């Protein structure tokens, strides 16, 4: 089991540590509910240093990225971030990821922790262009500072104008006296904020500086438990739950990052799939009856016939009701359609809703 560089800090803070994606990670420090509300209403910090980062450089860097990712990276400019996925050759998804354009011939790919080795091997196997690749995953820490007071907290530490940064852009600048920090206006919570990439050697200094700067706002560390409820309220997919190697990206609602203006791996087959139409869709649903949907619970029609299963589910702290996502036939995908969740052999009523569950 791997550990993140600040493992000792999380233990000292009393975090409950659990195995996640091959790492021992903090799942909570106080309570999931408290940490969830801290991020939605104030500011919290996640140590997500388990995530993977790859550098792709050289005159063929863009060619490789265009080949292996679904989105069109040709439209990126220096300081712009793009969400995309890595399609496999059989219609599924190797991983979803972020693409950072640092310069015309330098990019950074940010991938899920559980897929670091798989993604590296996959991209390398496709690198017939000869792009220069480096796996930075073990040398970088990543802190997600999220919530309405994230900008006010971090602004004390940098001259970069944080409120002026547009969503999905980044700057490379000085923060907390440390040079060459990537400050990214991204996050997996839908609560606003920034993600801070810092070298391992400077990570504890950065962590301490962030908490000192956020003290007036009651800043708190936040674990994976609240991270999951926050992302689900926004309808964000989690790899391994809502999407995987066998999932059609078109059924998963990722058509918006599938750009047929270029050729990429399996693009011809995906284009045919789009033209023929999908048979099922990933939907969001809210519970009408009292109950909490959990992963792999059956989704049923009124007669109790299985029509799908829950891929992600929880009790929403913001809405105070059960919410979830799952794949159902297209005929059940229209918002306000009645479906049922099978909980301990009982059929509990729910309705499909348009994502996200929690609006801005």
C-alpha cells in the first residue's frame, strides 16, 4: 500500500485512513457531514496527491494527445485546461483525465490514481509519434482547496489574481514563497476553488501556509468521504463506478467531450454508435420514498423488473434525500420518469432528474 508524502500529517490530525486506489488515504477527519458542509459553505482542503501526472513534451506532443484523447486539444492555449477521456479500442474508457497546455510543445495529463500504471502503459503503447513522456506522479503533491472562501484564503499567499482566473484555466506562479506552483481553477466538488500542484519537498510548507491563511474562515482538512458526496451532488462521474473499460462514453453522457472533428482511437466506431443511437443512458435520480441508494442496488420498473443498477448513490447532505446515478434504457431516461430502487427486497420509489442534483 502506497502512502502520500503528507501521510504523517493526516495521522497527526486524527484522520481515519483507509485503502483507496492502492494508497492509504484519509477518508474523514471529523465527520463526512461536517466536512461536506465545510466545502459547500466555506473552505476545505483535500490532499489528493495520489492522483497521477504525466508530462508530454516535444514537437509531437499535441499529435499524441490528439490521438489518445477524445476532446480536441488543438483549441487549447497556454494556461488552459481541458476535460477528456482516453477511449480504448473496444468502445470503452481507459480513464477520464485533465489535459493542461503549458506551452505549444509541453502538456501535463492528470489521471486517476487507480489507473496510473494502466494509463501510462496505454499512452506509451500508442506513442508512435515519439513524444517525450515523463511520469511525474511520485514527485508531485496535489492539494484541492475548495469552497466559497478558497480564493480569499489562497490570495494571501500569491500575487496571482485568483478571482480573475476563469474556470478550467491555470497559472504557474509563486505561492507561499515557493516558485513554479501550478495554480489551477479546477476541482471535483462543484463548490469552486483551486488545485495546487507542488513538489514533494515543499508540500508540508504549502499545506501549513494554506491552513494558516484560512484560519479566519475556519478552514478544515477534508477526506474522501465528503469528496464523494460533493462530486455526486454535481453529477460528476467516478471512474470504476460510473465509467470503466466496458462503458460507452456516449451512454455515459460524455458526448460533449467526444469531438469527431479529428481522428482519435476508435473514433470511427464511436461515430457510428452516435449515429445509430444509444440504447441506455447514465441518469441521475432522486428518492421519493425514504431510503439511501447504494452502488449495485437494482433499478426496477413498477413491476419489479430490473432495468439497471445504481453506479453511485448516497444521502445528499445538501438536499437531505437519497440521490444516485445509474444506467437505464433510453425509454426511462427522461426527467421526472418514475423508477424504483430495490432496497432489501423492497421497491422504493424514485424519479429521474436532470443533472446536476445541486445547482450553483
